[in-house]
C-alpha cells in the first residue's frame, strides 16, 4: 500500500506498518516509552519515511502522525 506525503511523493508501507498507523492514529502524540519493543523499530522506519513526525526530547523521542498524509488507492491506474 502507498501513502501520499506530498503532491508527487508517495512511500510504500507494509501491512505491519499500516496496522501500527491505525493503532496510533487516534492519539495526538505518543512517546517511544509508550511503545512495545517491536513497535519502536516500526516507528523509526515510519519517521524516516515522513509518515510520522519525530521530536527528540531529553529523555526520549516523541512521535506524532503527519497530518498531511493520505492513503493512495492502487487500483486507479
């Protein structure tokens, strides 16, 4: 599945990453201490793909979902 992050930029996300996005999409922000050990790596990957916004704090990292992302329907080609 693809996520559109800008007008001509889209990134591929796996099913595991989509499940992570759906799980934390209702929260305004969350910290890496709130995540399980397996979810921390997924959050880092999504932040590198600009799906999550990362803010480094003194005692950890705070993540928030990028407000401008949109899921792209792959069948419309």
